[in-house]
C-alpha cells in the first residue's frame, strides 16, 4: 500500500513541473508589467524634460529678440540726441526774414531816430540860415538816419541768413538741413541784400535825394 505506482509518480512530477512553469510565467509577466510601468513613467519624464528644454530655448530666443528690439528702438533716439534738431536753425532763418522786412518797411527805432534828428536840426538851425541848410539839417539828416538804421537791419538779416546756410558745414556729418530752413534762410539773405542796397543808395542821396533849393 505504501508503494506508489509509476502513473502517480509521473502525475506528481507533471504537476510540479506545471506549477514551476506557472510560477516562472507569473514572474515573467510581473517583470514585464514592471518594465512597462518604468518605461511609461520614463516617457513622460523625458517628454517633460524636452518640454522644459524647449521652453528654456524659447525664453532665451524671446529675450534675445527683446534685446534686439530695444537696441533698434534706442538707435534713433541716440541719433536724434547726437544730431542737431534744426529748431535753432529754423528760428534763425525766420528772424533773418523778419529783419529783412523791417529794413524795407521801417521800424519804430528808425522812426524815433529820424524824428529825433529832425528835432535836433530844428534846434541847431537858426531862422536866418539859408533854405538849403535848413532843408539839409531838418530833413536830409533825418532821412539819412532812417537809411542808416534800415541798412543796419538789412546787414544783420544778411549775416543771420548766411550763418544759417553755412551751419551744416560745421555740424554733425551726414545730417542734412531741412529744405524749408534753406528756403527761409535764402529769403532772409535776399531781403537783406535788397535792403542793404536800398539803404546805401538812400544814404548817399543816389535814391530819393534832397530836392534842389536853387
């Protein structure tokens, strides 16, 4: 009764072998599941690392773009700060034109000076003086005074216009002068030349001289 048959022994052996195979299979499956989980966990980490690297690269590129934009935005301001603004030249050109007009039309300074010269002539000329002398002292000197002041205004207008036109040659290179400044300055120069010429002609009695008293 204690003796086992060959069939029983073979069955037990087969059962043990089957059990060992199942254990090995379960162990392999568990290892596969562990490896799959590890790979699944590694992939998000790698993707996150790649995303962080890409974000860092984008941030660096954005920072460089902002720096380039700042440099480009700062260049015109620096150029404007370094170069002349043209406001002073434009104002000087307008002043030149105004002075030229004053030399042609007259100003209160010339009027007062002429009236004063007339008064001085009347006080210094006696009633017994000749008509030619009275005319010269009362009217001729006053007219010459008016021409003198007109010539002074014309000369200042001419010098101012010339200085405005010559200013770019002594300024920053590559900074052209505005066209309207040139036009106004040339107008001032022209008015100054005309006013100076008329003043010289009047002062020398070549234009509108004293009438003959003979």
